[in-house]
C-alpha cells in the first residue's frame, strides 16, 4: 500500500512533465493539442537516437532534444496553428493537431519501424533503499526534473516580462493586443516551450516504458484527463492532478484489482468535474493566479 | 509477440474514437459490400482461368497496435508466395497476394474479408494476425464458405464459435505453458519452488494459459501467492509488478502479449531487487533483438517463453525458410520472428490442400483438411481436429542464456539445452 503511494507520487511526476506542455498551450492559445502524445514519443525517439547512436546520457541529451523540440513546436505553430481562424480556433485545433500527430507518427514509423524500443542507462534499473522501500533512480530523477522544469515555467510566467505577456494573452487576447503585446509571437514561443518541455517528459517516459510510433495514442487520453482535472492552463494543477490520479490508480491496482484501476482513473475525472466543473485549479482561477 | 497472441485493441480514448470512426466507415463499407455480394455467388473460391494467376487474399495489421506482428506476417506470406512461385506456383498458376490493412481493427478486418471475397473474388483467403481479429474474420469467411487457414488465432475463443471452416496451423494456445509447468512439477521436492505468482493481461491469448499451468503446479504443491488479472490498456505496470515482488513468489508466470509488458515487469523487478528462481512470459521474450534491446541484454538472462518454433529449429524446411528470409530482408537468422514461420506455414498447408484436391473448391479443401490427414510445415506436422486446432504441434520452452535464445524444454528432446535454474539475478 505505502509502496503503491510512493510509486504513484513518483510516476505522477513523469506524467506532469508530459502534461505540462499540453496545459500551457491550451491556457495561452485555446489550442487542444491532441498531438501531445506523439510529441512525447518524438521526444523519446530523439533521446533514443542520441543515447544509442551517439552514446549521450539521457539527461545530458536533453540539452539537445529540448531546443530541438522547441524548434519543432515553433514550426508546427507557424505552419499549422497560426493559420486557424479565431472563431473556431479551439475546435479546429483538434483536427489540425490530430493531422500533425498522424504525420509525425507516419514519419517515425518509416524511420524507426513499429518495433518497440526503450531507453536504457545505468540508473534505469537501480533504486534507493529508503525505510524498507525501493525508490527507482529513474523515477526519482524524473520527479526532480519535473519539479525543476515546472518550477522554471512557473518563474517564467510570474517573474518575467515575457511571462506577463503570456498571462495577458491568457486572460484576454484582444486586450493584450491593445496594450501592445505581440500575441502571435507569444503564442509561437509558448507553443515551442510547451513542446520543448515535452521532450523531457518523453525521455523519462521512454526510460520507464517501451514505446513505438503508435504509443502516443496510449498517452493522450490520460494526459487530457490530467490537464482537465488540474484545470486547463494551470501548471501547478497539472502536477497536483497527475500525482493524485497516479496515486489513486496505483493504490486501487494493489489494494483492489488492476482491472479497476483505469476505470477509477477516469471515474475520478467525472466525479471531480460534476462537483467542480473547472477542475481542481479551474481555468478562471488559474488565470487569476 | 508470437503470432498466437493478440492484444486487446483500444488503448486510449483517442484510439477508441479513431476506431469508432473507422468502425463507422466499416459499417457503411460493409453495407455496400453486402449489396455487392447480393449479385455474387457464395460458393467460395472457384478455379481461375487457365494461365491466370490465382489470387490469395488476406487482411493484416500493417498499422495500429499489432503492426509489428502484422508486418512480420506480411513478410511470411510474401516469402511463401515467392517460394511457391519459384516452384511452379499452385497447380501451374502464378500466385498473387491481395493483402489489405485492417489497422488492427476488428471492424475493419470483417469489412476487408467481405471485400476480398465479394468484390475482389479471391481464390483463397489467409488469416489475419491475432485471435481478436481472426474471430470476426472467420465469421465472414465462413459465411461465404471459404476455408480460413490462419496461424495466429489459436486461442480457444476462435474455436468456441463452432465454425467448421477455421484451421489454425500453429499450436493451441491453451497448452503453451504445459511443458514449463510439468518441468517444474518434475523437479525433486528439495529443488521445487514452493510459491508462484500468476499476473496476466485480460486477453483471450493469455488468460486460457495460466489456469492450465496453475492447476499442474498446485497439484505439485506449488502454492499460489499472487493471481490477478490486469487490463491490457495498462500503461503503468509498476504497482502490479511491485505487488508481485512483494509476494516474494519463487517463480513468476506472466500472461503477457508483448515486449512492453514483459519489459516493464523485468525493470520493476530489478528495481525492487526481486529475483524469482524462474520467470516465464507467454509472449515477448521470443521477439529476439527487439526484446533484448528493450530490457537490456543483461536482463534477458534466464527469461523463458513458450513457443512452437524458433529460428534455430533443425527442421530442413525451416532452415531453408530462414535462409530465404535473411537473403530477402537482411538481418540475421536470430532476428527472424516466429510470426514469419506461422504465416509461411499457412501457405504451405494451403498449397498441400490445393494440390490434394486438384483445385480451389472451398468445400473440398475444408473436407480435406478435416479428413485426418497429416500435413507438413516449417513449424512441424499439422493435423487438425474437429475444431480446426493443430493437435500435432509440439510446444517447446525457450530460455535466454548468455545472449542466446535456446530451446530448453521438453528436457527429453535432443535439441534441448540444460535449463538455467535458478535463473541468475537481473543484470548478472
């Protein structure tokens, strides 16, 4: 039981890393990015290439993969998202990002085939022994990485001039334009940052799970659940929701039955939304932070 | 994953919506095909005109959840067709394959076979990958009187339909763990493990296997300390694997359908410093380099898997097939997937039935396959019972030892190496 709680907290950190970009992009741009799952997989494959072919450590490799994914995000935003009309932006974004996901999946399939791969490093199968419990290095490192990156995003949002522009865009795009914020530029950079953070999530995911180009579909429903529960646009909410959901799921799997764990995961979303439609840190409260 | 396997398909809500949409297309498509079928004969098959190629239709998972296995099956069918064409084709007709993708979708696979039969008028049909897809496919082919020869739909669910026209050339799935269980039961009491864990995916491929082994082991005094089913949609295996580790079971029989499941358990076991004396997974460790690269070479040591074929099989036909595969697709012999052999076997058995019945009449082919005749394949002899299961198939168990994938069970088989027992610790 306690081991399940520990597992849930640590795994929650990994999911928060993967979900952070999703909630950031939605918060600023009203874009429901269903390509987030494939961006996770793309990040994992970039780490795979650096690790297997160049022998670069997974965490060191983030210094390359995160900027690379930032560029990918900027290009995707500029080529596909920026051309969506304002009126049906949110609805159309689902179709556009789904098309992007299909394209990236196809390219990954051509380059890497459909065989499953996994990221390996010396710390992937080792663990700390603390108070009778084993804490896997990779999950601990991943959790720390999540805390650092999410903290950095938080500081960027609330302690920088660019963050003020982001929050202004987040609150009211038209009003932000009126006060001189280049909303399109902010949106492009934010999309890039959201995708760049996903590279880190993809690396940790790839080190804890096998993946292939189709794996994105396994992830997107869970990531959407987390960001909705955490409140669309809330970085802290994503972390809190990810930890809560994974702890709940893991405890149910151990104490009750693994068969019911996924059901409880999604049932929790329904229960929370019926009581608090804006999620734990709902959109309005998130934007007022 | 061996071709006995299948994974339950829908693994995310997006995946569901994607498939629900494809299901809608499938429904519309099926309606159109039913209309088309109204004007076509349902006699099945039929002889091609002289010198015309014969067309064999199949639906395979070239994308989606089963894409790795589907593509391996595609190579197996293509390899057989090339081999057969090089040896005169079928009754003098050149063979052409009409393979369409079902995207691992049970609705799409039904539409595909409907189209192959009623629109494309194929002469023969070969099966798709997995029990999940074979069941809906065989309903369609049975409706039109076609013999459904397949190599990857061996779970009891496929035969519980009571169809007379389905034939699985591979080994029956439910018996897969019997050699392992009997071997454990045969160990001297002082060496025999005392406890066992049985985690399994809720899948028609895995679920029938574990109770059979559990019964044998419990009769031998091996106590069950963990026995739980987990959904195939699981993306985080850590709590389940940790619970197995906490049970301290001396042996683990894992009902897995793919490499990711086995890999997740092995990594969690290593992280928990849990080293069972024996670890066998129903699928995954047979995937050669894909498995080794996923879990790390040092973690393959001692891992076992049941199967009916492996690239080192001494059967001359098998060796020739492996050589042809390497020549055509590259790589090494050890990288040849068992799916390839299963697909190749389908073609071999079909060819023998066509030659024996001197034509492509489906009723005659079905009657011939049910006649009790013993046929040959790269996987060994094939003899169908009344249900269409191959009762002559021999099941082995294989084990990774020092980076090699070796046959170790049955112990009495001359090709078997000594079992590494207890297995070495993870990472050793």
